[in-house]
């Protein structure tokens, strides 16, 4: 965790930011709708009221902000946070076009930014379930049979760029890519499947990956980044410090533009890379077990207490190292 946070702070290359500048919304420009300023004083949020934001899934941005405030309020009940100013960038991307120290849900290596926990750890899927409750339900769920396939469930979110999800949904078994937008199915039902697939969405990160990490199944994580715009590696999320992507799951990383439709060559490479891994572990069941056991060992540590520990250290380190009065 310490090194993960240190690297985030290093991305700002020694810059310092005045608190009064950060709370001046004129400095956000056309990004004002994407940035939530939060002032913390005496361990309380003093400039935002959670009642102003809806949890209704039809008001998606309001739901994100409400969940963020819920999470921070829970943090402040448990931890001592120094007086500070936070800028939460609640869009799908990271703030790449302005020099502001924002907290983002994901940031690629090589880009400036701080990594905030996914907003849904406190309130998942528009149901009153937090991450700990989902983890408990996942651990308790044991399907009678396990389907030997490569399973993904999610929305058709690459329809306007990569088309990766949409193309894979047309592949025959062992691929089983379900783009049904119905989100009422419990997330732990993924345990019905032997192999789980994590795919990028509109932006090259997946909000559901953290739930797959609880599954005790072998995961194929597909990550994309674009070196042509200065990204040096895949988009990191808050839990990435906890897992070893060489030991805990299969990580296939591609340097591609995620704003463009995949060429047939690149699509076939991704598809065939997944199949190669699938065939290897089908022939080597002991390797499958080793991978899953390694994943599960680290997944046991992933819970809301870890989220609060991480946020305490991240916010206080950011305040000490990046902010000035």
C-alpha cells in the first residue's frame, strides 16, 4: 500500500497546490460538472450535504456522488483525517487535461492522478449492499454444478469504441459473454462458471473486477492502455496494490487506442490469447488450483476495513505532500 500511494504522489512531480485555489470552481473550467470539491475540517465534511444527491440509478452522476459522500462519512467515523480539500473526479476517466490533484476511480501509469476507491463499495448495484455484505454472500454461495466456460456479464459498453464485448458475445463456447443489461442477478452467481473474464468498458477499466476477485475462480483480466497519449501501462484501481497479476490471475495487457474499433488482427489476437490460456489450464488442473489459491489468499484481505485504511493513508499523505495553505 505504501509504495502504491507513494507512486501516486510522485506523479505530481513535486508540485504544490493552494487549498483556496482548489475550492475555486472557476479553475475547473468545462470540467466543473465532473469535479466534486470536498472540504474536510475537524473530521467533518463542511461544504456538501448528502441529501442533495439521489441514489436513483436514472440520475447516475448523483448516485456516484452520494456513494462517495457515504464512503467518506463512514471513513470520518473511523479515522482521523487532517483538514484538507479533496477534488473527486466522478467521471469514467481521469482528469487528463487540467493541472489539478484529483481523486479518480482509475489512473493509468504515466499519468498524474490519485486513485479513489470505486464508489460502489459502499452501495452496490442500486441495492443496499456494501462490499463486505457481498463478500459474505459470495463466500456462502456454492453452486451445485460449475460450467466449464469463459464467462462475462456486463453491458454492451464498447459499442461505440472497441467493440470487444460485442464481438466476444458472438463467439461460441467456451466463450460465454452475456451482454444482458439486467443487473438484478446477484454478482456472486459468477461462481457458477469455471473461468471468469474481465473486459474493459467505455474506458479501459472494469468496476466489477473487484467482485470477481472474491470468486475463487480463475480470472482472465483484459487491460488496454494507449502509449501514444502518454500512458505507460494499464489503468490502476485502488485494490491493485493487494494483488500480484502474475500469480493471482491471468493478465493480458495490450497497447492500443481504446477510442477506436479493434482491427480484425488485434481482435483475433486478444481472442486467441484468451483461448491459449484456457487450453493451458484445462490441460494443467493443478496450475488452475494454484492460481485460484493464490488469488483467494489475497482476496481474504480485501474488505471495507482495508478501504478505510487505504483512504486514511492516501488522503493524509496527499494533504501533507501536495497541499499548502
